[in-house]
């Protein structure tokens, strides 16, 4: 009986479902959560690609969430968004309304800039951890801080970044849906 239990335990821990339980982002009380079974084959390369995408999307969502609050409160950059069309940053609406206010060439510039950053300056390096870019500082942010030497502190900060990124992804989607429902990104969106 004891040998059968040992075999069952070995099968349990070696199963592909357990392959990622010790990765960053696996946090209590849920543990490794994969409701769609995307990692059930245990493919480490696919898991890494998904983790890199999760970190990038989380970072973008955190910036977008802050930007949604800031522009919703009426803060704007000074100057002109499009001098040739006479559109100022102050005159540009916030939220979903900004999609139609920004000229098509402005959106093209933005997508080209993001593509260059993604494929050039902050390119993923398989020799480094997910989200750890050669040109970045602590946690991949280019701030000239260099690498973080405290391994436990780094793990704690990376787990916090993943958790905050996940929350920000949900938050920005909620704000976009709320903006679409209320038809405003201003304080009335928040019930003020």
C-alpha cells in the first residue's frame, strides 16, 4: 500500500498540471489557476510566452488605468496634439471619445512607436526572466537603476507586479465598459 501511495504521489507532482506551481505569479489562496486548461500540456516555452504577454499587458493596463483617472479628472498635457489640424491636448476628450478625436496619422504614429519599442528597445530575451529587459532597470523599467541583487525582494516585487497588472487589466476593461455605458470619462462616470 505504501509503495502504491508513493507512486500516486510521484505521478501527482510530475503531472503537467503541476508543472507551473512554483512559477512567479502563483499566489495564495488560489495557487496555480488555469481554468481554461491552457497549460495542461506542461509546455514551458508556451507558458513563458504567455507570461511575457501577461507582464506586458499588465504594464500597459497599469499605465492605461492611471491615464484614465488623470484625463477623467481633466488633466491634459499643454500644447498641440495636431498643429496642422488645430487640435490641442486640452481640447481632446478623455476615454472612448478620444478615439475619434485623434487623427488617423496620430494613431499610426502611436502604433509604430509601440511596435518599435516592443520589437527593438524592450525585446524579450529568452536568456532573461519574463519581463526582464536588457535595456531596462529594476523590473524591466528603463530607469538606470541596474539589476536588483536581493533575490527574495525581487521575487516579492515581481509577484506584486503580476498581481497589480492582473488587477489593472480588469480595472481598465471595467472603466471602458462603464465609459461606454455612461458615455463619459469624466467625474460623472464615478457618480459625482
